[in-house]
């Protein structure tokens, strides 16, 4: 049977491949410590790794120890096993410990509109995890914005790009690329979409996306109501999105609200309209 990446032993939770223990209860050579409570931070380990905010806490408890502090999301390697610490929401410096060996061997494809969502994703992406490759539409728009915003490095996918280069890395692509031959050439991959629509149940399933993240360039329900209140407007005309539901709600709140049909829509729809009109010229 294959040895699991983590196993319970008499000393504590053990990662054999790295020869590292997580919050061990008996003295070991190499310990990664999740947080400063006494049941997790024990005496006698030769080396401690923990979040830097936990360093003064465990030094206070344990005195002179050999300890290294890490930042959230910082990946560190022990015998080719990748570890990183992520906030656990317990006490100061408390961490979830991520352990990865040899990765998933897949390309992570993240969908987002080429103007707006893609650049927001770029700002948020943890570049320690892998390199960021882009679809042409996103690369071009990002280049336009680069003088204004400090984005991480991106690499345009070209005909010469081998799919092996992409494995374990991130690809940013516009939603229109979903299901295209361009994407299918990247097998094996996992897909994710960042959209405000992810808040609606079933949106992810309908689009056949593996993972969904809620990320919107627009106000949410609460944000819209706050904005309306802040402007002091008494007449509101709804033009985008769930206009009927929202204007009905506003009328119930005593506003003079109605909808107006416009040609506004999603970025992609605009692009499709533009290309249609070009085609018909
Ligand atoms: Zn605790």
C-alpha cells in the first residue's frame, strides 16, 4: 500500500517524505507548529517552523529554541515536499498547514473577463504557487494597464508553448475560451471561474466549471442599496442585471424606481455584438 503523505504516529502527525512532524507531542528533529497553545507547541524539538507571529509566543513559552518564522502563503521545501501556512482564524499566528508532494500534475485554468476580472485575479494570485500564463486577449489588455498597475509577471501562450510547461502553473483565460480547442489542448487541467454570478446556486454547475469563486467588479445587493442611499436619489432607473427584482424591491422601500431597456450587458456580449456588426459590414 502507498504510504499516505501524512500519518499518525506515537510522536504526532508525521510526513515521512519530508521527515517532518506537524504539532508533534514528543521531541522530534523537525516540527511545523500550527499555533502557540501548549498542546501544540511542545518542548524538545531540534528545529521549529511556524508563522512569524507565533515566533514570540513560542519563544516566550519554550525559551531558547531554533525557530524560523514564515509568512502566510510562503511556500517552503523540505526534501521536495512543499509546505505553506494559511490563516486558521484561531489565535494570533494560528495556521492551517498545507502539504503538497509532486503537485496534482494539472494545469489550473482560471476564467475571467479580459478587462477587469482578469487583472483583479492577477493582483490576488499567489505567484509562489506557480507561473502565470495568459490568453492573448488578457495579455493584451494587461499590457495596456501595466504602466498604471503593478502586476506580477505573465507569459503569453503562443503556438510554441508546450502543454508540459503549463503543468502545475496557472492559465488566465476569458470565459469565451471555455470548451474551445485552445483549452482542450491543455489536458490535464482543472478549471475555475471568478464571477459575481457564483453567488447564485447552480451557476457553476451550468457552466461545467470545476471550482467557482465569488469575485465581482460590480456592487452586490447591499452595496447598491448603500450607494442609492448615499446619493440621496429619489428616482432610480435600473438598467443592468436583475432589474425587475431590484426595482420592485426599491418600490417596496418607497423609492420611485423603474427599469429601462438598454443595450448594456456583459463585456463578452459587447464583444460578440461588435464582431457581429463588423461581420455584417
Ligand atoms: Zn489552540
